[in-house]
């Protein structure tokens, strides 16, 4: 039997705090037998796990890439449709094809660079207007569905720009000292990020206890690591302490394969596309179960000799979620800037 024992250092207290949730959870449980079945299928796929480098991701090998990644992850949340038709969602046209979801965001930011903008420039970020951001994230066609929570995305871009300016007022390239201030520690950089940019501070409470998820802050580290091949601005000596990135797509995949099981009331609410409030017991339990299901998948794979990081397990499950059959149960819907 897999247990909730901490398998390694947990400097951000993500595993520890979500372990508390799972010990108390009433509406979400993890099926370990289903996890073992999933692990059998994943084992053969892990060797070909997708690489970060994709034409939709901007990468020139310089500090500009790091600045672009920070902006990407400041906006990396909530892409699903708020309308009655879930298939009518925000879409972006790029390089002759139509993108949606996360890839639409990446494509829009890469398109912005091609159009002469510099999203790594804190002065540019701090001065953006609503019209500027709406144009940068413009949908595929005129009158198309706008990206959800646009005012909060503008707020996040201002936060990044002004935060960098305030932290390093005399440095023309503030993203570099920001990253280097952590001395190669992903945990230290995450703690700096959530302090400098509160929109990254993904912490909630459950039965009076603080619960740490840090989804976007952790994925920022993973994106830097991927963009720089684990070297230079992407080198972190404690990278293996990162957990899965608790969002809405990975739990959908885990649930679809039977690894996450929901109480009937929660199941009914998700099927009806009822909004589940951020910080509610249902939402916190779903996210905590996602963290531990991915951690246990990592452990099961290791038992079979396949040693991978929780971030890699998450990455593969997330990619699987991009091409799910229509028969798969839908994801939970929470309006939040955290995922």
C-alpha cells in the first residue's frame, strides 16, 4: 500500500499540507489500483515525454526567454469557456492554424514578439492598457470569444512589470538578478516569486490549515528548466522537489481513468458544469488528490525501475488531456487566477 509519507524534502510544504487534506477528505479519494494500471501504460511513454521546445514557445536562448516565460506563467490560468457551449472558447490564429487553451496563450505571446513587442520589458508591461492586452490576446476572428478574466490578466501583467521595476530599479535586465538571487534553488526562487508577485501566491486553507499548491510558481520553474535545458537560468539543484501542478486538466485525466473518485454530489455538480468556488472543500480536495496521485504514480513507476520526476508525470498526463475523447467526463470549473 502506498502511504502519505513524505518521500523527499518538501521545502514548499506542498506535499505536507495536501497530505493533511487527503487525510480529512470527504468527497475525493484516490484509487491505487487504478494508478497501477495507469502506470503500466505510462511506463512505455515516459521515454518519449514531450519536450518543452515547441514553435509556440518563444526561445532565443537568452535572458529574453526567461522574461517571456515569466509573463507566460503570469497569464497561465483559466482558458475554458464560460458560455453554455464548452466548445466555443477563446482561440488564437497563429502560423496558419488555430490554437486554444494554454497553447493559444503561448502562441499569442510568441506572435506579440513577432509583431515587435517585448514582453520581457518591465516598463512595457507596467504601461499596458486594456486595449493593448486585448489586442495581444485577440481571438482568431473578430467577435470571437474573449479570453476569460481579461481584467485580472492585465492586473497580473502590471504586477510583474512594476514588481521587477521595484526590485531592481537600476538593472536593465531585472529577470536575471531575480533568478540568480535564488542561488540555483527552485524553492528559494518560488518563495521570492510569490512574495514579489502576489498573484502567484497559490495558498488556500482547509479546515483551518494552510494548504500550499503554488501551481503557477512551480510551473514557472519547470518552464525555465525546460527552456534552458536545465542549464544557466534554468539550472536548479532542488528541481526534484517540485510536485505536480494542480490544475483542472490533470485531475480530469486521472478521474477519466478511474484514479480519482468523486462523491456523487460533486460528480453531479461537475457534470452540470456548476462553478465550484475557489478555496471550497471540493476544490481543495480535487487539487490535493491531484498532487498525491501524481506523486504515487511517480513512486509506482520507480518501483518498476523507471525513475521520473512528479513534474514529468504531470507533463505527460497534461498532454494526454489535450486530446481526450468526447466521452470523457468534463473537468471541474473554478474561476481563479491560480490555474
